[in-house]
C-alpha cells in the first residue's frame, strides 16, 4: 500500500505515468498469489488501470479493471481521478467480469496486460516474457511473430518461468533494422485458448536498431548474446541477394541509389532503404526500386478574390473596376454616378470569383530528394462578362470609362513542390504534406459585388432631366444592383500547401490551398483545390 500511495499521490499527479506503473506492478508482484487480501489486489489493479487511462491506454485500463473486479467484486474507481472515458471502461469491465449466472468468465482475447521490451539490437535474440494473472489458468503459451520485411508469421513455444512464460525470438529473425511484431496465445491443458497478449491485427512491436541504450533480458537471466552476422539474408525476406552476394550497411530510412547499398532484407525504394516487395539480386535497382517519380493530377478549384473596399467603383476612374447591368449579357455601364453616401462603393472581403479545372504533371528530379517541378494547364469559368459595346458619347464631355477586356479563361503555371515525411509521393494509407511555389503563371480572377448608383446620364449617354426618386435626387436615375467587377491582372505568383492521401501505392487524393498574387493589376486570391493524383 505504500507503493500504491507513492504511485498515485506522487507519480500519477506529477504525470510520471511510467514511474507509477512500475511501482504498482512491483506491488502486485509482492502480493503474489496469496500475500495480499482480495480488496488490496483489487485496489492495486484499479490504480494501475487509472494510470493506463491517464496515458490514453483505455484497452489496458479496462483489462486491469476486469482483474480488479474478479479479485474484489466491490472494487470501485478513485473518485478524484475518474474521467468519462475511465468510467465507460469500468462499466465495460463490469460486464466482462461476470459470466453467465454471475460466475467469473475466462479472460477474453487480448486482455492479458503485457509490456514488450523497449528495443533490441540487430542480430540479437528478442526476449518476450508474459506474466500470467492469477485468474487465468494457462499451462501453455505460444508467441506468434513476424520479422520485419517477412510476409509470414512464425510460431515459437514459450517456456514456463516464474509466474509467467518466456521465450527468445531467435537472432536470424532480427537481422535488419525495423519493427518486429508479435502476439502471445495462452492455452489451458486441453489446448483451448484462454487469453492473448496482443493480436494479429494489433500486435506488440519491438524496434530493432543498430545501437540501443539498455540490453533487455528475461527475468533473472543475462541479456542474450549477439549472433554473428550472416552474409546472406534469411529466407523469405525481400531484397536479399543470392548466396555469397555482398550488401551495403545502410539501414532502414537511409538514402540510396541502388538496392545493393542497403542492408540485407531491405530494398532501395524511392531513394531510401526500406521494406519492399521486389526481389533483389545485389545489382542495380530496377525501375520499381527508383520509386514512382512522375505524378499526374486532375484538379477542380474554387477562386475567392479578396475584394478591396473603395468608392467610385462605377465612375470609370478606377481601372481595376468595371460595372455591368445585371442580367444584361455583357452590357457595360458607362454612366456618371452622383457622389452620394451609400452608393457607388463596395466594402472589402472575400468574394466567389468562379472556378477552374486543371491537368497537372510533376516530376521528382532526384530519387533521394522529394523535390518536384511541373506545370498546370486548365480552363477557368465564371469571371467577368465580355463587354458588348464601346463607351457611349457624352456630347461635349469626355466619357472616362474604358471598355472592359474579355475575361481570360486559360490557366497555366510553373511550380515547384517539396514533400515532407518521406520521399515517396503516394503511399497507400499514408499522408504526405507538401509546400509549393509558383513563381509565374497566366490566369485571371475577377469577382463582382452588387452596387447601387444614382446616374446623371441616360443609357444613351445624354444627361438625365426631371424628378429623381426616393433614393436619388432630381436629374438622376436610380440604377440598382449593378455588378461591379474587380478586374485583376493576367499574371500571378503563388505559394501554398497541400497533402496527398494514398489510397493505393499509385493512386491518391490531394487537397491544397493556394494564395495567388495577381499582377500587374493587383489582386489577392485564395484558391482551394482538390483532385485525384496518379504516381507513375
């Protein structure tokens, strides 16, 4: 109980979950099978489940709560440390702790608490020890494991030792850096499964490294000795050379140009040594080993123009604006708006400006550097209408309006992109974020805002005469909801970021956001796009 109090009052409250877990496990070892009362054992398991919950290990927390309730049906959560998630895990544990008729049920698959060794060195046996809870009547144990790079699971019978079972996965199954995966099946005398530690779908993992800080071992035994490295790979691992072939010493994740540079069991894929599916012969990497460096995409995007707030937008004095009559199929406004508050002006903000569809091609320049350069070509829709008529004559006065140029529906740009979190551009089930720069492009983005004006001119350009309206003074006419288009330049430069999610090794979906600076007539555009990408 002293260990319990130290774990929960000091370590847990200091968020040092590892220290709390160790103290509670030490306390349970001291209790053994008969040294502590059932309420004490239940309290220790409740505390250990609470620690697991604090570390977001709710499955292990539930398993501890089941053990607590089997030891002491009156066991309860610690009120001051209970969360909604822990309460739900405890509720689930209560259902599992009772079988039919209220009899304790056997442990279900995956409910045996187990902590794998932190790491192991290459070519060294991997110790696996599972301590068996008192409530589980297990007489046999088998560890099922899968070496890094191997397509098959292997089996190894474990030996009874202390209050559990132990085994050492042989060194020929730990010949390369990567993760070794395993799970343990517990059986009774009749050979029926009574519990598991891990599963094939969610196995325990042990990182295999070239160097580690502390050598692991089975309880009460010396750390296993490192085996002599073999010249060839163990059977079944991809990328292995023929007998007698020489391989390099680059481990998983190292940059490479050829498979022969990588350690046994690895292949050179997309410029890095990693797990693969091709057969290696120790020679130059095949095209597959070089990875998929050509990427084709089909994109759809929306343009959002940051309209700047200004006045006199329909007066013809600002070349960045052109006004059109609503629903007139290109009839441009060439009038003379009166200077009245609340008219002939717009407020700033994002405004939809149409969209565009594009086809892209990008090429990864270097196998070991995720830098791509490419082009995008496409078609834009929306924008501004084409002006149907030239400016009307104002008699003796000069009409300041210019006829608006036709909207440019084309899109073309050069770009460079750099991918993060690995060299592979498309990887099944993986996210690849990237940033990009478009130094120059050809496009136009025009957006409209509704504007009301009090026009001194008729549509034919002559001066308005007569009474006004409730909105406009005399000698003016009220024109409602003119479409005031902000016109941007036909060139742009852009920066942005995106992410690719791989659905298969060669196909994925990408989404990105681009900020475009239009020039020479300035404008700022936010352009989200999405589309499928194909790696070839």
